[in-house]
C-alpha cells in the first residue's frame, strides 16, 4: 500500500499541508476530489488547507487507500504551542520592562516626583517630606518637620544639587521614627553623575512617547533598547531642563564634556547622535532641526579575516557536535550571529541545497547556497539532538541558543586552534565573503548572499583579498 507523507509547508497562499507520495494514478484520482486540493509545480506535490482537524480529515478520506504518515503534523503542532508560549513570555517580559522604566509619576509644583508614603502595618499615619538644598532649593510642605529653604535663584551649572528629606512614620506603639534620605543629582552641564540623576515626569513622558513610536514602527528590540537608553542619557545630562528647552549646542556640549573625557567609543557617539536625531525628528519635531546635528568623521576599518587553513582549524577545534555545526553554518553560509540562532530545521531546502534566512537585519529574507557536506553535518546533528522549534536550542526545548554562548564557543575554538589574530565571531562572515571573492565570485552575488543593502558595504572586501595584492611586486625586490 502506498504511503502518503503529510507535512506542513509554506506556500504563496499561506501554510498548507503537502501530500507527498510515489506516483500512483488511482490515488491521484482520489486525491483530486478532496476539497481545497491544489497542485504546486514549485513544491512538486498536492497540498490542502491547514486546519485544526486536518489529521482526522486525512484519515477519514485516505486511510482506506493508503497509509497516512502524519507524524510531522503532530510535531509541528508541538512547535506551534512552544512558539506561542515563548511569544507570550516575551510579551510579558517586555510589558514588565516598560512598567519598570516608565512608572506612573505624580507631578508636584516643582515637577519633582512624589515618593510613596512609608507605612508600617498597623501604623497610625505617616508623612514624607523632601527638600532640595542648594542654589535651586524647593520649600518643604507647610507643617512638615523638614527644613524649609527658599529658592535663591537659577541653578549654577557647576554645582551639585542634593536632595534631602525626613520621613516621619508612626508605628504600632505610637513612637516616631525619623529617617533621612539624601541623593545627589547632576546639575545641568556637569555630566559627572548622570547615572544618579532622576528624570522628572515630563522627561519620562517623552521617553515613553519615544519608545511607543519606535515600537509602532516595528523597530527591532535591540534598537529600541539602545535608542531609549541613549536618549535617557542625553536627558539626564541636560537635566533639570526638559527636551523642549534644549538646542543643538547641548548635544555638542555632551560630546565635549561627557563622551570625549571618558574615552567613550566612536560607535557610542554615533549611536547617541542617531537616537537624539530620531527623537527630535519624530517626537519633538518643533524644537530642533535634526539636520543641525553633525556626526563624527567616519572611520574606515578593514575587517580581520582568517585564512582557509585557519578556518579549518577553528571549525575542527570544538569537541561538542552542536558547537561545530553552529560555527560551520556561520562560515559556510556567511551568517550573522543573530541569523544563526534564529534558524529553524525547515529552513534547509535539501532538494535545491538552499538555506532560507528569514527576517534578518533590516527585516529582509534571503536565500544562500548550502554545501551538501554541511547538510550532512546538520542531519547528523538533528538525529542526535532533535530540536523542537529552533535549529539550535539552549538548555530547554523551544528556547533558542544564547548569542553570548555562540561568541564564547568561537573564542574557545580560536584558543584551541592557536589563532593569535584579534578577531570576533563576525570574522567568520568576513572570511566567507573574502574567500568567495578570492575564488572569483562576482561582487554583486556576494552582496546578495550577505544581505547587504548597498554594494559599497560589500566593496570593503576588495581591500582584504590576497588574489590581486599578492601579484603586486614590491620595488624592494628590484634594489
């Protein structure tokens, strides 16, 4: 009796259930009469709509004529459940993160934050008083036990503002307990204690609006975290002024007074400018023209690459089979770290020897060729580890492998292989592109394989290839 293998596939019309079996004319005539059945030239098989009761549907209509192998459908159902659970957990973590970063605040007359009262169980009452002492002090509430000081003028940028207060709390015995709390706030322009500066409610509202805008435009989570963190640092630097009171000179001042003295990197400065420009273009557009912000001079660095012999030693170094396959895929297909850990088993097309990289950097899909030798390594790994959702999973099924762990695998492999070059995991991707170029592959094809938006990004590999450089004769040899 003929065996029909039923498995879910991605088709132009969505997720379908493919029916794969050897040619059988009588069985084809029976399958033709199934509701919703279609033939796909691309897939080379018949397929029906996916539904919750698709297994019962197949058994009812085909079990009399053939053996129906629906094991893949059950596995995919488990995958879907795991995927939904992980997505729900990620959404809950993101919601908790937002609530921690942007808690509800109650504005006071001086736009300070009203701290919650401290009450002991069974207490008769409590009251909290906070005063700012310094050149811009705020009077304490009338009748409070704290020290009352009047404002003496504008804030001196060279001074620090100290927040002091007394918390009077009654306990069950009617006794009074006094606590004094103090904290230092960086004044405008100092930038020395940015980490200890507390933003006011207006600044937090601006940050929340910025985050909401980034999320509504579907920016990646890493970009959202980076941009909001950078913008928060900028708002703390200019505090107590608000974003609407700033000018382009404030960003220049932050570069000169905060970034350069601390030796922060070029990329940090560039990311900060990107975040501030995006904020003033989309959230606070009536305040500053983003075009007035200038970036630092661009740096042109050549990527560090490994020779083919060095790559071979690195890939052979790990003792763990999973580690070898991860590094082999990254080099063999020119993948980014994030692309490798997001791969799923069905992304490998063994008929056409292609690997599908889905929703990579810039939310772009692409396909890259995969070596038959590499497919054998992956198949051997799959038989042993049997991942459920992702091709490479962590300690728990359904959890993708940690990006930091992949970096550690590469560092350990380089140490074992005796590699002394200063190189990161991304160097395997650079090596892949360089070796393709040295083998004569057209630069345009390499651009597509790497997923580069601009050919200028790919052209950097022309400066590190050995094919043409080694043919140049040094004038020293003619002396």
